[in-house]
């Protein structure tokens, strides 16, 4: 009889405990599902970032190649310019020397206008 008196209470308590465990299990499963969804979102964002970084790295490589080519072209132009300037300095010096000779001839009383022999000997002019 005493066993029957407590059996109803024991069943109620064990039923309550089971009900509480089921509720806790439901909450844990609901929370695990939310965490799983968050992880999936983060995984997708990470994959998108990796793809964006790959595109950025590729674009950077293309720009670096273009910049390298521009620098090489600039260096080539600079060397061509330096060579042209050296040649021009040589021509300029030759012209300055010729002008100095002409000035010296004029200063010494020479004829500033020298007529070539071919012109002097030409007829019909």
C-alpha cells in the first residue's frame, strides 16, 4: 500500500524529469541547428572572400606586369634619349667649331663669303 502511494508520486516525478530532459534536448537541438546555419553562412562568406582574394591577386599580377613593362619601356626610352643627346652634343660641338673657324676667318680679314670654284667657273649665270 505504501508502495502504491509513492508509486504515483515517483511516476509523476520521473515523468517530470523526462519531460524536462525532452525540453532541454529540444532546446539543445534547436540551438545546434542555429549554430550549424551560422557556420554554413560563415563558410560561404569565407569561400566568397577566398574567391575575391584570388581575383584581386590576379588583377594585381596583371597590373604588376603592366607596370614592369612600362618601367622597361621607360628605361629603354631613357637610354635612347641619352644616346640621342650624346650624338647631338657631338653634332653641336662640330657646328660650334665650324662657326668658330668662320668667325676667326672673318676677324682675320678673310673673305666671309667663299665662292666655290665650280660656281666661279660656271658659264651662263
